């Protein structure tokens, strides 16, 4: 939890987030030749989107 703690936003009550792919992307993701790279890139993108959303909501630049 210590490693995760440095990435948490202050004053935020954390809950689990479930990510799903649209049905149209499930087969291409499943059949991709380098799933590890694809999903890793997807998670980086998701983290950036969620961070931007949270920062905009709380109007802060601190991470």
C-alpha cells in the first residue's frame, strides 16, 4: 500500500474501478499479436484519462 499511497489524490475516497472494452474491440484485443503491449498501453491511457478527470473535478495540479 505504501507504493500505491504516493499516487493517491488527497481528499479522495477511493473505490474500485472496472474497465471494459466496447464489444467492437474485444476480438481485436483478444487476437492481437502482442497483447501485453496493447493492454499495457491501454492501461497507461486509462490512467491518464482518470487522472485528468479527477484533477479537473478537484481543480488541482497535484498528483
